[in-house]
C-alpha cells in the first residue's frame, strides 16, 4: 500500500528514536510503488508532502500487477486480529502478501478479502463493502474495530514489526500519520488506475442482480 509513504514520514520524524527506520527506508522492497495519478494532481498539498510523493514515485522500479491470491490460504483458528483488505488493489496486495508471509510464523492475523463474493458484513461487525473500501479496517478478537494508521500498527505488532509504527502512538506524529493516510485513502483508486468507487459499486450491484437470478454466478 501507499502506507509506505506514511511509514517513510513517520520514520523520518522518529529516526533518532529508532535507527531501524533508516534501514527500512533504504530497503527498495518497501519503495516499489508506482503512482498512476499524475504528480501535478498533488500540487495543492504542502511542499513537504509533494516531496514525499515525488520521492516514492521516482523510487518505483516495478509496474503494478495484481498479487491477489487465486486460491484461499488456510486461516488461523486462534487469531488476534482480522485484516479486511481489498484484494483488487495491487498496491494493497503487496503489503497483504508481506504480512501473510510474516504471519506464517505467528498465526495471529486472519485475512478477509472484501472484494470476494463471499464477503459477509454480518461476519465482520456489520462493515459493508462501501465502508471498508473507504479506509483500512481491522477487527480485534474481542470485536473492537480499528481503522487508519492504528489498524496498521495493530497488524504489524502481531507479526513482530511493531517498531515500524510504534512512533504513531504519540502526538503530533499520530495526527500527521493519519492525515497522510487520509490523503492516500481518498485517492487510492485514482492512484492505482481504477474506476471511481461509485462505478465499482454499480458493477458489484449489477453482478449481484445477475447472481440472484442465476443458479451459476459467473461474470
């Protein structure tokens, strides 16, 4: 996800507190992000934010391709947190797949693809597709719903990477990180070259209508 941007900003602010951030920022694996949204679109934002966008844009070394899993992976029985993710988002899947790999050793995260036909709001604290598409949501084992940077912090803590977002617990970094993430969430679909949310919802609605009138739902 473009949470790499948030991580980069947080690490820059906290580099003296956590030297691991420096190596994290130098690792090209975390910078392989290509923005499809024209850089000119961000000219109205503060100069510092524009520099972050441009830096990540110039660091991109791979085209965006979907890393969505074709086959469902086994889910842990005793999970501590449930991650609701958009399986149709190529940038999002980079982070999801990284967390999945880490989770193989921990078994603490349950992954739920909201783009799946089997996604059920009733099984996920009533969170419907439109709501979850707006920003990251995670659900703790006790039913508590967490969003935005807090959700990433909770997820990373579960796979031994809590240090990445540890600094976001404190002000003013918490507010700054959430503000940066909000911009990403707002433009996520445009950045990744996807249709507006309204068009995606309309397509899903038409698909549901076809499915409801057919024994075999294929589209």
